[in-house]
């Protein structure tokens, strides 16, 4: 049976997921604000990101009301900083209680909580369910049908099964995870960790150094998840270590590349040069609030935050991490 699905956002990840859904014979309508991208998608491409021909079951529109008409599923794939504004603009227009699927990663700066909680609080009884997709997945590999496995994060098993069935195909598989808190914090914090690993890569290009910082950073994420009442074992799943490995080890990662640039050019020039959304930079102030002054407990994340606030130079990042290690007796 064909489903009517709206994808809000015409970026790389939204386009890749729209193509997965359309290849399974679903009717997919994408909404965006860039007229050139919308026209391009309607010609069968999104050449800003890919040269790959898109499924004929995808069309695009600049009209948000048109996109949301008679849909069963709404997939949100926009930068997290615009998420709340978009939700407030559409919540009273929703009909038929669609299921919302969020792929925007981050934390709400007003509450320091995962975006899943923000979605639920705004959408309330206007939807049948809310879920997130999180896991190791570069958009260019998905669009080229490379085997990919990610998590569907939802504490409603019925909704989760429905979404998994919607996406599963020969090359793209989805596994369920119920721990919304743990998985969402993994999805947000791995971007910040990737910035630190990018700095370390450019600083030393030492596998010893990178492996140590990555391991300690993963343990710090685990401690933050515990402090937020999530399940620390979630970090062992695709939404955790799978996504962390992907984001922290490849120059395809915006956050990893941002870290490299920080070391080479410094904070001010890197921010001037970078026009794309860098999720780790967007979330660092929230993480700074969460960990407070506990630099001995969170030496990696504390040091990354201080680099991004301009208090520590990127060239001193690794030395600062090492100087804090062992200061606190367990």
C-alpha cells in the first residue's frame, strides 16, 4: 500500500531519506524554502548535494500546506535551530493525526533536553506518535544505496514497528531503540566530540591520541546520559557508538572537519569560513551548562566547550585534556 509522506526540508539528509521512501513506492512530497532546489527536485535531481537521479515518486513544493495535506507521515529534516519555529507554525494545521519522524539532532537551548521532548510538548494530541531516526549514515552513501543500518528511537513499540516497516528495504534497515533520552543525547553529543577529535587529528595525527580521546569522550557521554536518567547501555547501539564512530573518524563529517579547521585557522576565521550548520558548535553552550565546572569529571567535553567559547586555543586542546586527566581520584 502506498503511503503519503511529507518531508520537510530539501537538504542532503532529507533528500536521501525521501529517496529511500520513494523507492518503496510511497508518494513523497518534499517542502523547502529554496525555489531553485524545489524546481531541481521536480526535475528529478537535487544537484546542490547529489548527481544521482531521484525516484519518480518524489515531488517538491514551496507550499507548506500542500506538503502536509492528507499525509500519514511527516519527516522533519531541517536544522535544529529552526525546528521549534516550524512546529509552532504548523501544529494547528495538522489533520488526520500524522506520525512525526524527526532527524534533526540537537538539544533544546531553553530546557537543555532532547529535541524529542520539545516535539512532544508542542505537537501533543495533534499527532499519532513521534520518533527519531539516529545512526551512522552519511547522506551521499544512502543516496547511492550503500548498505546502511540505523535506529528508530521511540518508546511506543507499535509506532516504532510501523516506521521500521516504512523504511526497511534491500540496502537500508532500521532497528528499534526505546531509550529516547540516551539516544538523543548520543545524537547531540557525538557532534561535539567530533570537533574535539578533529582538532586532535590535525594537532598530532596520532592514533594513540585520537583513540584515547574518543574512548574517554564516549565514557563522558555515558555519564551524561546517566545523569539525565537515560540508559547508559544505549551508547553501545547504532545511535551511540555507531554514529560516534562515523562522525568522529571521517572528513565527510562537518563537525570533524570543523575541528580540523579550528586547529589550522582558529575560532574566528573558522566561523567566518563556515556557512553550513555545524551541530556540535550549535550545542556546545547547552553542554557547558550541563557539565558546569566539573572539568575533572568531563575533561574532554569541558575542554571542547572552552575552545568553542574562545577561552582555550584549539592548539592547546589536547594538552589541556591531558592536564585534567587524573586530577580527580575515583
